[in-house]
C-alpha cells in the first residue's frame, strides 16, 4: 500500500509539472512567459494538487517532500527560460523587456519553493481542522 502511495504521489507531481510547464504554455501561448492568468494557473494547479494529495492519496508530509524534490529538479531542468517569470530580470516599461538570467532562475525557483511549502502547510492545517471537526 505504501509503495502505491509513493508511486501515485510521484506521478501526481510529474503530471502537474508537465501540465504547468509543457501543456498549458503550448496551448495558451498568449499568456506566457508571464501574466496574471499564468500566475493564477500555476498556484491554483499546485494548490489543487496538494488538496488532492491530502484528501485522496496520502497526507504523509514525507511523501510530499519526495514529490517536492522531484518537482523542483524538473523545474531546474526545464523552466522554459522565463515561464511564470522564472529567471527574468528587469521590467516591461517603455519598450524594455525583461531578460533571462540563470542566476535569477535559481533565486526565482527558491522563492517558488517557499511558496510551495507555505501552500502545503496551509492545506495541512485546514485538513487537520476539518478532520477534528468531523470527529465531533
């Protein structure tokens, strides 16, 4: 049973990565490399992933950590040189365009990791509260 949960968790994180960095940018090219819609899609899809993991697959934080590591490695390998603003420095103003820089990519990915952990903690807290309320 534990091996099945590990496999399902890894598959869920890999599929989320493919959806976020391969499929959606190919389908909705007008929203990329960065836009408000792309940002909402990124964080919304990741939040949905964590909720699905918490309530239907596993609530084991250690397995989420494994999934996080695999996901972050995949993002380091391919992040589309600017998808979701990862690695872009500068602003769009008066004809100037942001430029891609790998050192900024590493920093951006680090910030995204913090966001991911915050989302996981929030979902876990809400899950514990809901489970406590259901026990009454």
